[in-house]
């Protein structure tokens, strides 16, 4: 798999990938999420390709205190081949180069496959409670707790 920065022309394929991976939620407009990411640390939005086709993606960010990973996705037909680990290693390297001391991420409680993956690559559950406050609504659908 080749890893490269997201390009504008990738948007339809990335959104289709997120849909195949079950990452889309009615209260998060993926077009708006992509537009927001393109404005901030765009270089930390990457895709993985095989033969030119997008088969993986991930967004990362660093606020000067913690790094974050969002939208890690690998096409179901290519899962369990090390692609997610390769994307994470790439982004961990980028974040480390920026001076990031720790990466945080959020996983839905019912996503046992993702929890197991992150544990395999060295992530541990923090003794913390995650809270969020929506500053901008993408739609009027109430967002359930993660």
C-alpha cells in the first residue's frame, strides 16, 4: 500500500470507503468533516492506495498537547492485512516529528474489532470520561452518546 496526502479529487472515494466501513453517522456530514480537516493540518489527512485505488484513510491532528486520530478506515476487502497498522505507524511518525507526546482517540463502545486493533498496536484505555459539546450542527439529528 502506498500512503499519500489526501487530494481534493479523493473525496468521493473516501466517503464511499467510510460508508463501507460503517463510519458515517447522520449527525456528521462527511463533506463538512473533510472541508474542516482541509483547513487545519491538511497534511495529516492521508489515504492508502493499492493500484491507485483508495483502500484506506485516516485523519490525525495535533493541538500542541495531544495528538488525535479520526476516521481510520480500511476497506473490508483489505482488512487484516496490516494496512491500518501501516497508516497508524505513518501518522505516529508524523505526530512524533511534530513533538507530540501522546495520541488520543475515541472508539464507540460496541466497536470491539477497533478496540482489539488499537490494543494490538499498543494503545491502552485511559481512565477518563469523554465529553463533547457540539458547536456547529451538521443536521438536526440528535447525536447519541458515543
